[in-house]
C-alpha cells in the first residue's frame, strides 16, 4: 500500500472519531490542574489508551503517562507529546474556583491533537505497514509555576528538576525515543493556520527573599528594616538595567512580588519575589542573570536587609529541526489545502520542549483555530477542526512518511542530526543552575 493511501486511511479514521476527540478536550477543560497535580487529566488520558488498546506506563514524573504502539517491523521510535497541565488564570470562565487553574494555553487541545493521531494510527490499521514504534506521551508541568511547591517536592525527594520534560529526561524516559513532535495553540488566529517556529527563549527561574526587621510602622519605624523597600529598590535596579539588554538577545525579565509583608501596621520583615531571566541564547541568559542578581542585592544593601537569592534551572532555548518542520508543512497542506502557512521565526516565550530539542530532533509548530491571547481569560477555541483535527491528521501522516519504507525518512533525519548535548551533559548543565546566593555555577 502506498503512502498516500495510508494517509487517507488515517485521516478518515480521525474524522470518524472527531466527536470523541472533541468531547475529550472539553472534558479536560472542565477540570484544569496545575503542574505535577494532573491526576484527573492523566486518568482521562489513560482511559483513551485503554479504549485503543495502547499499552502505557503511568506515574512518570508524578503524573506523566507514556503510551507505546509497535509497528509491523522494528525501526526508529517517534514520540508525539502533549502537556497535561493548565495555567493559573483565575478570571477565565472555565477556571477552577479553588486553584485558579484554567486551560488558557490550549494544553487540552494539544492532548486532543495527540490522541486524535492515536485514533488515526490505531483504528486505521496502518501500523502493520510501518517500521518502528510510536510513543504518545502525556507530560506534566510545562508551565513553570508554583516554585515553592516544586522546591518542596525536590526536598521530599519526589523531583529532581522543576519542569516535566526535564524531569522525564533525568529519569531516562526519553532514552528510548529518537525524535519528538508537539504542537501549541497560537493566539488570535481563528483561521486554519500553521506557524512554523525555529527557536524560543530559554530561562532560569529565581526566588528572592528580603529579610528585614519588624517594628511598629507608626510608632517606631526607625527601629525596623523595611524589606519591602529593599525589594522595590531591587526591582528598580532591574528596570535601570533594561537599556543594557541587546535587542538581538530577546531578553525578558518579569518579576512579581509574591509576599509583600504581613500586617500593614508592621514594618515588612519578610518579602518574597519570583522572576525569570529569559534570553535567546544560554550565554545571554547567563550574563543577564549576573546583572539581575547584582541589582537585587543592591536593593538589600541600600536598606540594610539580608538578600537570599535562589536560582533554579528553568528551560533551555528551543531549536527545531528543519526537515521535520518541512514535513509538517507538507502534511498540513494535505490535511487542509486551504491552510495558511506562516513563519513564526523566534518566539520570546519558553517551553521545556527546548530541553528535549537539545537531545534529539523536535518540532513545535503553532496552530490556529483560536482567538484571544494565551494565558488570558479571552483565549478560546473557535474552530476545533483547525485547532486539533488538522494537527492530529498532520502528525499521523508524518508518522506514515517517517516510518514507511523501513523507516528510511526517519533514519535519514537522524543520521543528519547532531545533538547539542548528550543526556549526561544536559543533566550536568541544569544541575549547574541550582545555586544558593544567585551565582550560576559554570
């Protein structure tokens, strides 16, 4: 059977299960969960794997679910990934009223696209004509939030790194995967669209504590040390640095105060800040991190407050594989001949798919069918076929291309690809970003 016939079969199978795929996405959106807490979402994914007869392992990096199917012959292993977690967006109409979590980033749509591809590949029967394995991987905690909670999990020995794909790499769950692909919803893109990205920013995370001295704010402020004033000066110092950030480095530093004091009539003695230091390259990120730490410490020095800076490994810059990007575009045009193809270039946000891209060929295109900005209450899907079924069909047809004819296309991509890091080098690099006092270890 030729490739085009195989592709037609997987697309028909996806269309015939479109209602189930849409119901799954809607069901996940009704029960959003933050990272490393996605137990209900993982159970929903496992139910689909069980329906399709896909063998899986669960509880990976606390909540991850990894399904695997075998083709008719041995060959390369290709993973389709989706993210289980929601983002904090308490004003979203679909937010969890207790946690504020909402799928305002479209991760439920990612899951639908991945599972749509699973329906297509399994129900069509095309796997017997291919060579290799396909992994359907629901991964936790892409959003880098609730840092204190994740640091607690590390202290309890439940985590090593603070984000899902990094933790799964550390645990060896990508050791048996040769290449990986994932989509992400785009913003304000209601029509069927594929935006092909090449790279993204990486970042380190940072928690900061300013420790002052409590005193009565009206009766004896001279006896206190105001940690909030120290934090404000530290943040002003970061703002004063912004003119030194080069445009080509795409630097983003965006701190928040997570604790501003305890009582209004007491001089604040314990103030907490969280921030990312993002940049297009690791070199720019590391250089900017040193500047940011100096500004944060200067705020404490000016007031006489103690400053404790805890730098944490974040996510590495994304580097996409050109051959896989081109293959995605070719098959998206088959899935919908009217699809608009755009060049997304570099995007200033971050994803832990960047970590995976340092080890193997990956892609991370952006998909239309949505309106509103990501991470806001206005984000919503307006065309489910464009947002989920189009990438589902594209993924499934890519699997056909990559694993047909003894997996020759996948093998050619792998032979031409030079990984940026080995797994051992990756773990060592991220471990080097853990630092008390804010100095990155080289």
